[in-house]
C-alpha cells in the first residue's frame, strides 16, 4: 500500500476512458473515439487490447495518435481489459483512457531489456529536474530475468513501480516510444522488455494492492530446501506440515489442492504482512517434499494460502477501505491491473472488481488489463489486483 502525493498540479488535470468490443479493429477504435468525445489538451494516452486483436496493435495506436493528436501512448496486451465499469475478458476488445496532465509531469520511456542506458538517454534530464515518484510499467513475461529487470528499473528511476506483465496467446506488444530518438520515428509498438511512463511528484497518486489468496495456517520456516523444492518445514517433512495446515479433508485427496491451495512467501521488512503467492508445481508423497514456482532457501518463512471468491472479495474491500482513508479528494482517474486468474473466473460475471472500486470511489474514469503477473513496489506478484488512483 502506498500513498504518493506531491505538489498540487498547476494544469487542470482530467481523464476520460472508453471501451469497445468487436472483431474489426478499426470499428472498435472508432467506437472508443466516439465515446471519448473531445480530447482537447490531452497529452497522454493509455491503450490496453485483448490478445485477439494483438496483430493489429500498430494500426490501432497509429489511428489513435492520428485522430486524437496525442503523441505519447503506453499500454500492452492482456487476456482481458477493463474500462470504467466494464470488463472485456477473453474476447476481442480494447480499453482506452486519455489524460490531460502537466507537460513536465510525466515522461514515457522506451522498452528496456537490461541495460538502462536507453531510459537514461530518454529521461535522464527530466529525472534530474523533476524526479519520478511513480512508474507505470508493462513487462514482457518472456524476459529471462524479469524480476531483476523490474528491480533495476526501480533503482534507475527512484520510482515506486506499479503495473503488470503482458498476457497473450499470440503476440506481446507494448505501446511505447523508441529508445534511440526523441521522436516517434521507428514505430510506437515494441516488446521484449519493460516500458511505461514515469510520473513526477506534481502528479499526486495513491496505490493499493489486493491479495487474491488468504492464509490458512501460521507463518512457518523452511528448514531444508534445494532450488524450488521445500524438503523440510519447522524441522519436519514439508508434506507432513502441508497436510496439517490444509486440513484433513484436502489432505486425503491431494489432487484437489491444484488451483486452490498455494504457497505464500512473506516479504521481509514489510509492515503490512505482505506476501508473494506462488503456485505449487509438484508434490512427492513418498519423499515428503513439495515444489513451488519460486527459488526457496533454508531459513525462509513460508505459509499456505487458499484462493476463493469470498476471501478475494474481502481483501479487495480491505484494500479499498484503506485507500479511501488515505485519499482526501475524489480521484480524477485510475489504472487497475488484475491477474488473469481473477476477473470472472474468481469473482463471477458482472465486472465485480470494477463494481467494488466504483462502490468506493464513484464514477471515475478507469482503464486497465488482466495480466500474467502484477507489479507493485518493484516486486512481481500473482493473483493480485493493483489499483492506482490519480488525485
């Protein structure tokens, strides 16, 4: 959870958002443009598309740039997208949001895949003058060292990171700017690393993270491990402890834990009892070990979690209530990044996550996507929702 507030913006900041579905990309873009209406003075665009339209990414952003006159666009592809009160999940569709911000209040950055020099070349002077309080980041899940790349981006910019990993069954486009020039020459679509936009302190924001899984047992300690295999917990065979925590009913039929029970890895130094949720990828009943989708080591804390709608909704309400206490004004706009395992598959039909946000903050312009992993505070999460409010 973070509230990042800087100086009051001198420009009359405003946001507008729209969404549309359809198989013909031109008609979908036109529908959003019609819904947005006048965009005079807007200088930053957010574009999220579902993977069914990924092949048309360049055409769509080119059309949006040409019609709106907005040069800078950021965003990516997801299995689903969302705008205002509508989730578009697993079908062709787009979500668009445009913003009018102080000209020096933001700086888009190109796709970087390890070396931060392109970013420093593009934004170094801006960073020195204004500083970055927040970075909205979109990352390619195929990158070999994604966690390290996200940390490097945070260290290079000094920004609090929010965002998510592209989710697609085809192409992985990111809407961005090229790294070798200050113009848009070279095309506004790329992939392979992380890109996004930096926001200066004069664009005040608040962010919150909601877990999709709830702890079902105490925090324990890994006492023997190899790579991603947990051999012992609290000095006992790992599977023995696991069965104890999940309860007798599930312990009798371990096939039922798939997609329902997960490992939670508490984050050291956090004052919010935060943890990373990771999949259980193997169980050996004879040897008594469990394997998780994360490198683990002896001495590391671990807990087990359950994923269900009731617990996810309860944590969403908790996150929103905490944000509401910290936000003293009506938000002007929002970005919401949710896991592809949430949305209708967890909350049911009816755009329930967006309904909860609107129940708390009212009818605010919002855009976002359903990601294959979420980013908050330079860490990679799973099964979470990350909400960023522009104040």
